[in-house]
C-alpha cells in the first residue's frame, strides 16, 4: 500500500493484456483479462487522480 505520497502510474492496455508501472517501475503489475463488451473503462476509487489519456493506432501496415 502506498500512503500519503505523490505516486505516478503508467497504465498500458491492449485488448486483453495490461501492465501497470508505479513510480516508473518501482512496482510493476502485469496481467490478462477478458472483459465483457460493456466493461470498457477504468474506475479509481481513492484520491484525486489526474492524467492524460493517449489512444495509440497500432494497425498493421501493408506495402
């Protein structure tokens, strides 16, 4: 548990794989999840989080 300190989290999600890096890798958590179609978000229950959301286009390129 991280209490009463500024904490950074980098969260990467791709279909069924996610990786979470706390404080630039001080703590790391990876996993797979198979959500239902209506489960399409992240819900934070504590603190006053701020952040930036980036959507990456990783589509396969063809010649």
